[in-house]
């Protein structure tokens, strides 16, 4: 893994430093937050200070960690810092201090784009947390995979659980449609079989994702509001009631409510209007790219809860592999808020 430091460098007036990559460089003419590769023995902060002096002759102070994300084989540590000096570019095509709103007008490198959007859209603080259900709040995938496996066996197709999980992590309809097409199965019968086998399984064995109960309660203690948006039917209420979590949520939208499926934003826009939510204070949390895309399509922030490390390069503005880290992940840090 290549370790890279990048700076969210702010002036006293709140404007942020961005740099445009030059001709002949990878991602030429796209914008980025300044920084570079960590050398042996360097901390993220010492690397950032060295890179800023080498590339921009720019001293920086009050450095603190802002975010970390993985893009391919690169792990980027974004650090907040402050300066009142003028940069002297030696490698970049252009260097600017811009407002947060202006960040949305610039084409950023793929690794930097989610952080730029997070900075541009985030309100004074995050107050509203909209949760996907399967694989985000509750560990239902073992039951879902078993239900699909048995429905397939009813039609004479035998598959391993890992292969099924890979398909279902895209979405259940995707799994159903791909297998029906590839193996000449009755698509409708497969869907009905999946539902019927699911009803026979013992729901009492389904538990919350580790850390979810504590995170829900801690975010509420800090003034947060919780909502659910899931494609699952109203059985969602039974699972949450069984887990002792039902009272954590102000509103729950299920597949029975008739909204278009994710990543279409209709259900989230309904929640925004119904509860008078501010999009910049909302984050859609899910375990699949279609969940985070849904949030972005609704004009809010998104968070990938990726407990298996499947989607580390997702475009979500927030990323974590552990629900227990979320309260601190969503708190304003130095340079944010």
C-alpha cells in the first residue's frame, strides 16, 4: 500500500487551497489537494509539511487529521491545516484558494473528489442519519443468501454461498436476473421461492451489525436523528423491534411504500420534505454502492459501511469498516464545520 498525505489547507477567511495538475502528469488538468508520498520514517503530518515546502514553499500549522480513504493501492491521509502565507507553485499548472461552494465547480482527481464534495456540502454539523437496513443495521445477509440458495436448488441449480453473496451485494434483483439469464431459470418463480424460503427462516437469529446499537444511541445522545430507507418489506419493523432498536428511528421507509428503487433518490427526497431536513446535514449510510449513490443523488452526503472491505474505492464522502467508529467519524474536526 502506497501511503500519501494530502492537505486541507485553510486561510483565516475559510478559503481552501487547491492545485491543478500539470500537462504530462497523471490526471493532467484535474484539481487536487496538495501533498505527496510518505517517505520512510515520516508521519503523515511531517510528510505533508515537507511536500508543501518542496512544491509550494508554503509553511503550515495547526495540523490535525481530517479523513483517510483508500483508492486502489493508495491510502490517502487527509490532514487539516492553516496558513497565512502565499504559495509559490513549482509543479502545478494553477494554484488557488477557493470557497467551499467553489469546490463543486472544479473537476477533481478521483481520489480527491469525495473529500471535495464532503467539504462543499457539509453543513454546520451532521444531524440526520439515514440508514440502509440489510448489511448496514442488521446482519441479514446469511439468511438472504440461504434463502436464495434454496430457491435456486428448487430449480436444480446448486451454488456456493460466497458466489451468491458477491452477486447479492450488488442487489437482490441483480442476483436474480443474472442467474435467471445465465441458467435459463424461471425468474418469477425464483423471486417467489426466495421470498417463501425467507419466511421459513428463524428471524430471532438475526443480530445487529456489531457496534450499531451503541452507535445509534451515541449519535442520538449528541443530537442526531435516525431514519431508515430499505427495499425490504414491512418485516423491517419486526427485525428492529426484536433487536430493541425500533425506538431509535423517527421514520422508516420500506419497499412497501412504493418509491422507485435505489439509487433513485425519491424516498430520500420524500424524507427531506416531510421532516424539513437540510441535505447538507444529512448522510445516507449503506453497505453497497447503490446506497451511497442514492444519497449523492438526493444532494446529501453518503457513508460506506464496508465491514468486508469490498468497496474501499467507493465515491462516498465518508468510509469506515467499523460501525463503532461512526460517532467520531461524523464529528466536526479541525478545519471542518
